[in-house]
C-alpha cells in the first residue's frame, strides 16, 4: 500500500497561513479529531508542528505548536490505539490520535519529531513490509507470503524445487509412468481382436480365418493379455518404490530445513506463535506434504497420462461416440473446479482447529498440578469439550462434504457409459461398428472414468497438502533472527564491557518498555537490576542477550554496537542462569556440557564441583550418566539450579545473566547455590535480577528502574545513603523479611 | 592449599598411594597417601554407564558422605586393593548385561521375556517398554522391567539375529 501523500489542499492551507514553511514531514492519521474514523494530517512545516483536519474545503489547522517550545514528543498508549503528544513548556499537548493500524508508522513519526526537536537531522527509518506489495492486503506477522497473491501453482513449483536434487529418479519415474500406461492400454485392444477375429467374427474373411486358426490365435491373444498385465504391474511396482523413496526423502529435506529455520527464528516470532501450532507444522503438515509427494503427485501424473492415451484411442476408433462419452466428463470437471474452493476451506478449517486443539492439550498437560490444586478439572473438561467439539464439527463437515460430493460425482461421470451403450449398440446393430470395437470402447471408457474420478479425488489430496505446504513455507519465509543486521564483527576476545546508550525499546514499537536508558557496566563487574515487576528488568536482559534489537539508541559491547557483532560469536560468550532452570532430557553430563559439547568428563566434574553439584551427582545411582528426565523433572529444584550453574561455569562466558536463581529452595540449598554463584560470577560481567534484595548485596553497582527509566545508579551504600527509591524498596523488603521471620 | 580452596577442586588420587584392605574382623578400610584412613569406604562410579572403569569416587560410609578423592583408573591399584574394589563395585552395581533374548511372548502391552545375561538366565516382565527404555549412543539399549530392574544391551546390533528380531518386536 503506497504511503498517502499530503493533499494539495493542505499544502495550500499551510502556504497561505505560514508562508515559506515547507512540509518536512507529513503523516496521515486514521481518526478524526472527535475519535470517529476519519483523517487528520500531522505536518512538520518549517519550525512548526501543525495538525490539520480532513482534506477538502473544510480543512483547517487544529493544532499549531512551535518546534522550539517542545521539549519532548511522546506516545500515550490507549486501548485500541494511541496518541502522539508533545510536551510544551511542561504542559502536555495532544497532537493526533490514531488506531493500532498506524502504531508502527507513528512510532517512527515520534522518533523523527524527536530528532527535529533536538535539532538533529530527521532520520528516514526503514519501514517493515506489513502489506503485500502487489495487492495491499495486510500480511501475517513476520511473513511476506500474501495468501491472495501466492498461487497454488507457485506453491507446487516451490515444493517440486525440493525434488530437484533427485532429478534422475524423477525422470526414471516419468519414463516408468509412460511405459506402464502404454502397456495398460493394450488389453482392451486385445479384447477387441479376441471378439472380432476369434469369438464373433462377422466378415466372411474373418469367419474363414477363425475357423482355421481360431484356437491358436485365442492362445496367443490370451498370452499377450497376461504378459501385458504382468509387465504393467511390474512397472507400477518399480515406480511406486521410487516415488515412495522420493516422497520420504523430499519431506525429510523439508523437515530438516524447517527445523533449522526454527532454531534461528526471532524471539518476536515465538512471542506470537504458540508451541503447539509450530509442532503441528513439523508433524502434521510435513506429513501432509509427504503424502502429496509420495502418492498424490505420482497418481495425478499417471492418471493424466492415462486420460490422454485413452482419449486418443477412443477418438481414433469412433470420434462421435467418443464425444458422447467425454462431454459429461468435461462438464463434471468444470463442476469440480467450483468444489475445489469448498473443499479447501473445509480442510483449512479442519487443520486450524487441529492446531488449536493441539495447543490446548499441550497447555493443559503442562499445568496438571495447577489444575489439580485448584480442582479445576470440570473447567478444563469444559474448555476441552469446546475445542474437541469444534474439531469434531470441522472434521465431520469436511468428511461429510467430501463423502457427499464424491459418490455423486462418480455417478455423473459414469453416466457417459450409458450413452455409449445405447448409441454404440445402435451403431453395432446397424453394422457400422463391430462388437469388438464397442467392447474395446467400453473397456477404454472404464479406464478413463477411474482416473477422471481420481482427478476429483485429487482435489482433496492436493488441497490438503498444499495448505500444509503453505503453512510450512510461511515459517520458512518468516524472518531470521535480526536478519537485517546479522553482524559480522568477530572480536578476538570479549572483555565484557556493556553499555546502553539512550536505548528505547518496546515489544510493540509504539509502546516503549524501556524509555531512554543509559548505563555502563565495567568488565568483570556485577550489576544488579532492581525495581518492581514490570519496570523493564527482564527487557534489559532480553536486549543484552540480543533476543531483540533496540528501537532507538545502541547497546554496545566492548564499544561495538551489538548489531554489528557476529551473533553466533557473541552468544558463545554469553551465559545465563535463569529463574526457570532449563534442562533437556539427557544425562547430567550432557546437560552440563551443553554450552561446550567437547568438554571432557574431568572438565565437567570440575565445573560441577565448583557449582556444589559434584557430590549429589556422584551419589545418584547413575552418577553423571543419570537421566534427568524431561525438563530435568527427576532432579529437585536446587539440584537443577546447580546443574545450570555448572553448565554456566563450564561455558565460561564473559557476560553472565542471573535471573533470581535462588527462588523456591530451602535455606541450606540456597546457601550452597549462593556459594556456587559467587564462584561463577568472579571475573565476569554479570547482570543479576533478584526480587530479594539480599541476593544483590555482592553487586558492584545497582541499577534502579522505574517505569522504563533509570532512576538511580550506584553502589548499595551510595543508594542507601541517598534515601531514594532503592532505600524505599529496601525498607519494604526488611519489613516483609521480619514478618516472614516472625511467622516462620 | 588453603582448606577453603581445597573444597573447590577435585582431588585425583595416585593409585600407588591408595591401599584398600580388610581388617581382621573383616571390615573394609582404605588408606590414602598415609595421611588418612577411611572406615567402611564406598566406591562409587562417576559414570557407571558410559565409563564404568574410570573415575571411581572414594567416599565415607554415610549416604551423601564426603568424597576423599577420585581414582582415574582403579585397575592400577595393587593386586589386593584391586580385588577388593572390584568386589565392592560388583556388589554395588547390579548391572546385568544381556547376551541373548531367549524368548518373548506378548500379552497386549505386557511382554514376558527370558533373557540370558552375564549373571545368568532370568525371566522378566516388561510393561510399557517403550517408556522404560534408554538409548545410549546408536545401538546401546537399557531396558527397565515392570519391577524396576534394569538390563543392559551393550550393542543391539551385535546380538544374534533371533534376539535382534525379538528385540525389534518390543522397541
């Protein structure tokens, strides 16, 4: 969708009222001043910020603020939309409101105005493609596939692209299909010979020949019939084996590509797509694609070849009769085109419900404990019932639609043979057509109706599989992690100096969570992040991990913008011990060595020793070979935590993230963990989040956040003396600790 | 080395400095480098499955007891010590290795199986066998039976064809 241009009427209006002020920036809002859908224009004209009402004769300037009086431009988040606001001499002046559709656009406008306010050149930020370039349709999140413009043919071609490496086998398959069909065409012709030359000869010459050589000819013809069926079957078996291999192999390739892609998708993508939906793409959808490639497409092609071959044969025999048989079939295939759409939407609905069903079950099984604790089984059953019913209805609808259409189509297609029996019969009685020809004709028709019938059936196959393929390609087309700036600076060594310089960031661009954050962490220092929940502590960590990129400002590591640093290299020097200790199903040793797969057992044991984990591990029946179970469920919370710490120690990162590592463990274990953490932190730049302020007593400095801004920064002693926000939190903390102590 | 620092690193023992013996009353003792004697020591394998013969942890008798040191290779101990350690390990790690699967009968979900192991023949019952199997590497399989006993198939591909066929039925 092209960006709307500032209308001439408003240009004239501005030229009239503010001569000499040219529009440096203009943005159209989609709301009128009274909040109804409409149009307003925000214009930066010369040194003034103007808001003008709708285009046309009635256009007039509603707001007029001199740039020089503005100290800040901000966005106020509203429900369903947001408003751009200027701070003018300490007073907030509403400029223009807009709906969420323009959130990103005005987020950039805010940045641009802010630059103008500060006297900097107005940046021209790149616009992310949200609409299809061809038709203007709003695209899905993080995808460039336009469902309206992407054609089935294109999807199919792309799918076949995956078969390109196996060209040789494909060509062989094609040859086998052709020859198989050719042999398949023989039997009706042999039947004709059998009837006309042996069983029911009409012409005197034939009668004479049959009387003399009939028996021998019969033998030869039956033998030929047998051989042609055997050959055609053998070729079919050979072909099936190859296409089976091709289908398996190609879908293997697609799955592998898909899984690799999943590893590198951005966090933003995962924020928006539930795991169940992604899993079903790897399982259901890739299975659908395999079905198409292994069975659907080969069948389609052989049947098309059969149709062409058979049509040629019957038209050569008797074109009038052929036309009679073909006409209803053609009418049916026209009808099929309509049904294509109907079937596709039915199966789309079915697969969508299947994905939702999968998400629900996955989610419920992950919180069995909570369900039991609140005895919410009835609620869960009700929720499940709704989804299950949905799924059932969609599947019943899809299958019933199919089950109805299919037999009726079969009946209609078959009606052609009735015509042939009648008119062919008349011709035969008049002697213009031999009985052999009629039987051959009917034989070929039988061969024709099968594939035609299949062609209607193939609608289901193909539409199901192409929908699945589309869903897979959608993931493949989603953007890679921070793709636009992958970064290629590979540092010799990361010392671990981290600096935030005027960082602004929001998970949605127009709702900043971090608002102009600046701080610096020296290499090897421990920095504690303090603040109430929701102030942006985790967001700071997310930016340090480069799960997301800053919208404005820079995150610098050793003085290099993080966006320019090689992501792989940087992450290899980054370690984390998170609130939810993450272990995968495997042995303890494998889990510790996760960040350094080449580590020897002695290195693993040394790390475990430092993490106070060696003793409990050796006392497990299988020691370091102990299986930790899915998510590490066979270990206790404290054990999991220490395994994670050992992993971080072995990984030996320059920059370390600690997120409230001592929650839910007993005092003795906590002490062991604290001890282990103290050893881990040594010599690394550490960012620690803890709700218990006592955990942070060892931090070199503390960063106190409030509403996405840095309010205090300094050592524990400095901040306590300052009697500000930190002091307040500390007081509160002491009070609650006392209460806990008394009650405990 | 300060005591505090000592707790941070593992101690690897020189096999020549470790003596394991039985007292006259028959209780086990281990003397380490003439500096201390451990009463009723326990010998634990750090990696019982993947590296059973290396890294033996010598520990005090109480559960979770202190580690006195690690032996990289206990087979380098002197003869008598080696014999005692081997016997201790044999006693602690009841770890039958399957040589052959003699028979297998399937009763919808339950499998009655006769195994020929290095500790002799045994009849075992497997339940939900696919949930109770651990794959180590590409061909090693550990199966736990319905009563919690574990059987180790060191190399499934090296079994005789008949055993392999039976194994394929349950996995």
